[in-house]
C-alpha cells in the first residue's frame, strides 16, 4: 500500500477524534478556568491571612498606653486594607467570649471568615497576640477587594471560554496555562511573604516576651529557694507555666528562623549525659522509666540541633505513655558498617491512629489541648538540616518508634556488640 493511501486512511480515522476534541476542548477550558478561579480564591485567603499576620506583628510591638483609635490609625497607615480593628483583653466582659474561648485556651490559633457587608466584602480574622501586659486577641477586618488582583486573570479566562468559538480554543487554552503559571508564582510569593511575617512576629515575641519572661522565671526560682514549703508549693506550678511559655516561644522562633548547623565531633556518652540532665524537667513528676544505649560512638554533627530534636521526641513519648502502667521510653542507636546511623526513640504508648499519622508533620496540627503543633515539623526540618530524616511508625503490639536516620554519617568509633558483630545495636 502506497504511503499516501496510508496517510489518508490515518487522517480519516483520526478526523472524528479531532472533531470530538474540538467540541470538548471549550468545555474542558471552561471547567479548567473555573478550577483555576477556585484555586486563586483560596490564594486570596492566603494573601489576606498574610496581611492580617502583618497587622498582628505591628500590634505586638505597639506601646500599651495608646488608645484603640490611635492604634487603628497607626496600623491602617501601614496596612491600607484595614477596615476595622477591635482588641480584646482577658478581663474584658463581652458577648463574644464563647467564640473567643478556644483562642484564649490555645486550642485554636485563629478564626477567619469572609463576610458580606453593605459597604462590600470583608475578610475577618481573630487571632491572639502577646503584648507587654499579656495575651490579647485582635479582631481584624480587611477589605477583601484588596486581593482582587489575584483572581482577575481567572475571571478573564472564564469569560473568554464562554464567548470564544472553536478558533479561540488554542488561545484560551494558552491563557489558562499562563494563568496557572502566574497563580503558582503568586502563591509561592505569598508563602514567602507569610514566612517573612512569621519571622518578624517571632522577633517581636523574642524581644517583647522572652527577656521579661526570663526575669519572671528568675524571680520565681529565687523565691522558690526560700525555706517556706508553702511558698515553694505555690510557686512550682507558676514555674512550670513559665517554662511552657518558653517552649512555645522557642517553637515559633525555630519554625520562623531555623538555625544553621555547626557540625563538630560528638561523643555519644558525653552527649547522652547532657541529654539526661533534662529528663526530670521533661517527666514533670510522671512515673516513666527512661533507658538509653550506652556505647562508644562518635560522629560529626551539630550537638545543639540534635539535642533539640531528641528532647522534642522524648517529650512527645513521655506525654504519650503518661498514666500507663509500666510506662517506659527508650533511646537506642543502630549502625552497620557502611550503612546509616539511626537513632530510635521508642515508647509503649497507645500508638498512632491512621488519621493522625497522615498529618503528623503538618505545621500547626496537634491532637493536644496545648502547644503549637510545630514540634514534629520542626524536628523533621532540623533533622534534614543535619543531612538526615525523621519518620514515625507504629510498634507492635502497641507503641511508637521515632527514627532519625543519617545515611551519610561518618562514624569514627563504635563499641563492640556481643549479640551481633555485623550490625551494632548499642
């Protein structure tokens, strides 16, 4: 059969498919444009949330003696999209207390909603912030139209897809793809801006809270050293709460500004002794048996960052087994010649539910009534900064294992194991 005849038959066979595609493409374009529009609507919320975070950072740095009107005028000069601003204190009676209760208790980090008003659509967010006098909550109303530039391209694409014919399909398709690329770029920019706001908020927290908090802690510790047992009993819970606030501030600082590693030789026995100095503070009076492998092991890493990771994992394990009979937590080391160095934190707690396991490393996700939900996200980020990785898995019949694996760790010395000389489990 001649090539021309073959080519003609191929054209005849593919023509119906081409016509079908030409008929379907406008519909596909419309659906794709609508999807892009929805994604950009979600990005609008991300953008407005980042603007609200900027307002929160400004509020945390303002003097307390300013009136609410003066605060509004100052903040609106920095953030033109600001429509209204209300600040609540804990000692202020208000009918919205029931709505704000999860924010006061720390069970929720913020509330947000889009509201329709006669003057236009607004984006409302309620979020706590720390001032010099303590925790307060800000209700921030932003003009939602200030983020319209994020979705204008998607609106144009939808209009074009409705009115265009077959001749404009390729052009419309290109416009949608261009809008998607622009949307991804803008989303990336919004995320970077949001992280920058978090960094500034962390700096404000460190400056405005951390230093005076250290002074408060010092005075409490000094008062607790007095011979009066009653005074010591009263001050003990206060000291625990101050330390909890310190941990929350440290989590925010680590998430917003992770430290750069400073690798140096680390000897396991010395590092373990340093780690065990924190155990009583982590236990907080709980009956939890802690054991750790004692072996001669040395490799190059940043001991400060590694200590932060392990203390975080040990604290989680202690909280998981608290109240269980024969509760225990074990820190073990595994190493094989030429293989990875693995540090395991194992507990005999209830384990991890499937729905929780999927979101373990998601920032701000927590199943506890306290904390920021940043612990595991920070621990994994720090582990990766050291050239390793962090994973969690269930242990049978119950319990959890947190594994920190360093595939390229250069172990210079390791103790002998009588059980298995090929694979060392110290």
